[in-house]
C-alpha cells in the first residue's frame, strides 16, 4: 500500500512539474525566467522541440583518441550512441526573450551597476526590436554522446552553405508550399549550432502548421535520416498573437 501511495505521489509531482514548466511563459515576465525555464522553452515548448537519433549498439571507444575501436581492452564501452537536435524558432518573440534572459543570467545582470545595465539593455533591446517581418530564422543546436560522431557532425555542419543545403533542408508553410533556405550560418570552433533562414509567408493565418526538415549527415548514428520538426500555429500564441 505504501509503495502504491509513493508511486501515485511521484506521478503527481511529475505532472505538477510538467504543468508548471509548460505555463511559465504566461505566468511571469521573461526577466524572471530561470535558466531551467530558458532551456525548456528552447527545447520542449511550442517554439522549440528536440529530436533524438539513437542506434542500439555497444562499441568500444578508445580512451585517448575518442575513436571507435573493435579491440577489447582499448577503451570504454559506450552503449547506445545518440545524436540530439534541438530546433527552435529564433524569430519568435518568446524565443528572443529567452535568449536575452539567457544572456542576463550568464552575465549576472542583477549584479551589474547602472552603466553596465544600460549598455546591456541597449544591446539586447536592439535584438528584441529587430525587424523579422520578412523572414523566419530557425536555430539548431546539435550534440552527440561520442567524440567521434560529434566531430563528424561539426565538420559537416560547419562546411555547409545555403546553396549546399537547398536539396536537404526546407520549410513547409501552412499552405503546403515548400521553400528552400535563403541564408545559413554555423558556429565555428567549439560551437555546435547553426541557423537556417527562410522567407516568411505573406498571409498571417493562425491555423495549420509550419515544419522544418533537414538531413542528418551520413554518420554512424542513423546516417541520412530526416530531421522533421512541426510547429502548430495555434500553439504559438504569445501575448495573444501567433509568433514565429
């Protein structure tokens, strides 16, 4: 009986936690969002979603090089190699606010003096006020739990252009029209993210959906798989307006 009550209690806590996270953007201003709130909005919300690719195998990874090895004793077993893609609509108002809040937390905004706060507000105020009426920018963060695959992903995405991605990346508008990216940017060095820019549809309907798709490169986990992310417009309301 006690075990049953414990399980029920745990389930209720989980439900309440999910509910609290899912409502925070309507319950408090972005300046009060926590780091956990920001991560949730960018990866598990109407404006941000995460796709995980997984191959159920166990391989040896060499301790020093990070390369896969078939020889016993050369490394440590890495079960279930995975790739994660977090896809979010960077031009959506709550996403832009989340990015500002992320910067506030990282730069300890609450501890800044007046001059530093003014400089921060001027810089990020321009970011929030930027005109995005003619484009939709999709930001993608990628990662893998193995060094070898991580390097392959980095090499691939850091060497793409809008031209090379025309055949493997696209957005589908609410009317069903499929459009290719018009611009592309990828972080360099240790960065593991990229942006795809698409033209914005001229009609401002609030029903239907937009979707983004691109092809995972031919690496050891689900190579050439399609990453497909769909955003329902009716779920993208913020402050009473659909925003993406």
